[in-house]
C-alpha cells in the first residue's frame, strides 16, 4: 500500500494556477511542482502570481526574517 496516494482527479471547488500553462485550472491537472493552490475560487487562483509577489515583498522587508550579523554587532562597523 502506497504511503501517499496520487490523486489524479481534482475535487470540485479546488482551483489551481498552473505555472507551466499560465492558466487557472479546476483540480490538480498538472504536477504539484508546476502549480500554486488550491484556492477557493478561480479569482483567487487568477491572482496567484500577484499574491506570491506581494508575499515575497513582505518577507523581504520583514526584519524578523533577517538574521542578526555575527557577533551581535551592527553592519556599520
């Protein structure tokens, strides 16, 4: 018995954005490495790239995600 069952048919209401085809798809039609999701609506899936860009920008500017310099000093030494 397989540990993880490969699901080939999507559930109704699961929406994905396919990175390879650059389109919204219902159900996991493409491999997981090529998609973002699941999203609750096609509109959310359509905004997947915008959402990812917004989250990346937030992460890049969040001081909690940046390591302190070695020795606890500042970069201005």
